[in-house]
C-alpha cells in the first residue's frame, strides 16, 4: 500500500481494497484528503484538498521530505521543534503515537511511540517506503489545495469520483480544525450529486442513516489507536441514487462481506498525553490561486464516461476484476434500478422483488 503519510487518524486505508474493483483508475477529487490514501492507491489523477495548511505543504511539496538512512528518537525530539518540522514528517509520523497529526506554533506536537518496555521506538529507516510513495506522487501529480471544502466550485467534481470524508459529527477524532457546519455540509453533498461521476461518502453509521444513505459496509472506528465502539460506514452515490449493494458480493470471499470484527484491545487512555496547548493555525484561502489551478483541470469537458471503458489506460497492472454499473428495468415491478455487476448472471429483479 502506498502511503503519503505513514499514519493518519481517520485514514481510509482499510477501504482501499474494497473500493478498488469499482474505482481504480478513475480521476478523484478528495475534499477532506488528510493522508489521501485512497487517491494514492486508486486514482488516475487527483485533486486533493484539506483545510490544514501543513497537509497542503506536505502533499504539494512531497519531494522536499528529508528521509535519512536512520532517524532516531533523538532526531525525533530535535526535529519536531524546528520551523521546517514538516519536512521530516514522513519520519515523524512513522514514530508518533497512534498516527495523530497535531502541531502548534512550536512545531509537531505528538508524543513518540513507546515499545513494550516503555522505551521510545527507533531508529527507523523509511527510505524505501518514502521512495515508493514519492514515485507514485510524481505519477499522480496531484493538484493540492488548502481550502474550506465548500469553497471548491462544484464543477471541479465533473467526471470525477468525489471522496467525502469529513470530521464526523459527534465523533471524538481531533484534527487541527474545529467549528464544522454540518447543515451546510449536507447541502453541499446534495449539490454535488449533480456534478460528480460518483460520490463515496464516509461517516458514522448513524449520520448516514439520518440522511437516508444506505450503508454498504461498516467498520468499528479507532480513536488514538483504540476501538471507541463507534461505527464508521460507507455509502456510494452513482447514476442518480445511493447504491443499495456493492453488486460484487455473490463472489466475494465470505470474510469480506461483513465489516471485520474489531480485535479486543486492552482499555487505555484514548487521547495521547497533551504535551502543550494546540493553537489553531490560521488558514489562508487560496481563491486567487484557484483560477490557475483550474486550468490544470478539465472542468469544461462534457464527455460521458462509461465505467466499462476506462478513458485512460491504467499505468499499472490491474489486479482486480473490473465491475460496471448496470441500469436495468425490473422484470417484476418494471421499475428501473441500478447495481454493480462483475461476475455471473446479470440481475433481472430489483432488491424489493428479488
Ligand atoms: C477523516 S480526516 C480525512 C482522512 C483521509 N480520508 C485519509 O485517508 O487520510 C478529515 C480531514 O478533514 C479536514 N478538514 C476538516 N474540516 C475541513 C474543511 N472545512 N474543509 C476541508 N478539510 C477539512 C481535516 O484537516 C482532516 O484532515
């Protein structure tokens, strides 16, 4: 798995394999990209947005990471307080407590991970994984933005798979931002339906259900490395409706049909020890820059894209069975319905008449 950041709270790495049959090789737009693990592994090209200015700095200048042969706990303590700490973040995030990404005006502000004997871990050598991630970053050549998601014009999502993974309403995960307006967010989701080729949305199960989105799968969430008992769910909007099945389930191995059961973990403190007060960093919006960035993106294109026929030849060997969305009329009730088809006999009846 390619990782632009070795760890990140709320990373969607567990969903990469599940989404590959549907969306590998498609252009993506991630509105809350964080570590951007979905685009890193699946997208043909990507617009990556996150309001956090340091995420922007890291993802837009990924070639500027400093990754020495050996990075020790001594380096960790020394580098995290330097003004350019973000250039060591590939090493820092590899050694930090539970993938938390937190900083203040004094630098990167996360305690170091400890081994079983209570000693700080390290030294680490992450040159190989960084080199792999850097090669992929160059291939992806993402457009990276640091804006409030709602400032991105809907047109940017045209012909793209839109990934929505906001801070979940009511959950405990902390990012370097707060004051998220959930009412405005759900209006934004509604508007996006008219533009994006598909929408992949993540949220707490109860939040998706409250908005009549069929959860296709669920997973128990972790906060600071520990299961907090809350459930994350995924929904997919395609061709005018929220999908009710993945469509590939008939031939999926049994263990992948249901959300995997969380392993029992000893109860510990959920939050990393506070090292210092976190001062929010003021985000500079980039409206001026947006115009020139838009010229890199084909927002005017009106071509229709069929999921059966990828418009761009994937650069890397595909290791999944391609699935396609079928729209058919139900034999019994004569209503139109859609489902993801990948193997065997095509369906002739909708979910209600099956
Ligand atoms: C759940 S995390 C995303 C994780 C990401 N999908 C991954 O795989 O690493 C949510 C992200 O939303 C960002 N965020 C919070 N409010 C935002 C806003 N108003 N606009 C854009 N990004 C925002 C946070 O900085 C955080 O990185």
